[in-house]
């Protein structure tokens, strides 16, 4: 009996938050030959080096997760640098697509590339895939750059006859967010709230006060679900759509999240907020309506309550080892 050839998979961004989880899942698959080069092995901004590597590998699938992100304030303060840092790594991949050197490309896309939903006509709460270009990107230069990357790679894939799929992700959370040194100014919402709550519990403070009003909404996706969605997309047959939303369709207020974190920490003080009402821009958060997940046979599995408990436990261990600081 002849065994089926192993599928060749190239993963970019393997050192990132989602990429590390995805690399672990891929490594456990005996039917795959996985290449997950780090920056020292492949500088994606070097288009010629990218072309040489892909030409030698001839991957059946490229999972393209590489992206340049920083804090929102820093990215808005440096729009030219933000756009260039995201576009440069895409040129080499685009050349590979146009040459037909890749079987299929699956791209990580960001909710920040979408417009703010209540600025649209008519205003709406949840966004569909077709809304991507309906207005200016919510994340400013970063969102613009991610739109441009997706558009470039889609056009290049069409020229080369390569399958193309975008997975648009909401706010991803889970253990490991923020890297080795946990800085409250650099991490996403859940670990930032958790760090303040842990600090309040450690000091015996009667109240922990978070930024905002608590009424701001987010939709969250556990990092393990994000990684699993890429595996499902890789294994799925060709689809007649190009953009999926990996979301469970549940919006949480930050007050609800703060309460879950307090429970996980065991904090019995008051959870307070610095504003009575959110600023105007916070009322217009980007929420992605679930879309296309049936086509890849995937449904998010992780409950926010369980994921928050994992985040708190991991942050507590890191703080005890001196790997971070509270807010």
C-alpha cells in the first residue's frame, strides 16, 4: 500500500503569539512536513531570499501569520513606519504566488482592518466580510496596511492560480500574551485587567480601578481556537469564499470581563472604572459576525471563563518568578 505524500507546510510568524501555538499543533501532525523559520533563518522583508526559500520548498500550503504590531498609540504616531513594516514582508510572498510556487495561501487578517460599524450606512453592530472596504479602517495605519497586504496577496494568488483564504480574527487572548516580560502598557485588554487585579489583591487594596467605563465591548477568541482554525482551514477543501470570520458572535463588556478576572484572582474588593461613560470612539468597536466557519468545519471551543482562569494562573506564575510587573 502506497502512503500518501506528506503535505509541505510553510508557517510564517512562528514566533508570534498565535504562531507559537500553531507551530506546536503542526509539529504533532505525522502527515506534514513543516517549515517554520524564525527571523534569523528567513527575513521576509528580503523578497529575493523569500523567493529562493519558497522555490526550494514548493509548499503545498503557506500559513502567513507574520505581521508587525505595536501598541495602538505607537502605530498611529508612526504611520509610515507601520505601513512599511507590514508591506515589506508581503512582497516576497506575492512574487511566489505570481510564480505559482505555492499550492494554497491562508492569511491571518485583523479586525482592525475593518471600518467602525456605526459609521457605516446603515449603522450596524456586527460586521460581515463584505464590509471590509466600506469605510476607513478602525486601526488607522495598521488597519490600512493589513488591508493592503490582503489585497496584494489576493491579486497575486489569482495571477498564479493559487488558492487564497483570509481568516479574520477578533481580539485574541490566552496564556503567553505579552511575551516574556509582561508590561501592562503593551498587552491586550484581558492581561492588562488581570495585572491590575493581581496587583490590587497582592496589596490588599479595597478597590481596583480600570481604564474606561466598563461598558466598552469586545469579542474574544482564545489563542488555541485561533490556531485550531488555521489547521481546519488548511485541511478543508477549496472554498468559494476568500474571507472568513473566526468568531463565536458573543460580545462581552469589559465590566463583565473584569468581574470574571476578579473571580479568577480571588479578589473580593470593588472593581471600579475611571469613566462614567465611554469616549465616543469606544462606543464604535469592531465586532466580527461569525462567517464561513461551516465551510472549514470549525467552531470556537474555548469558553471565556476558562480562558481567563488560564491567563490569571499563568500571569501569577510569571509575576512570582519576576517576569513582569503589575499596573
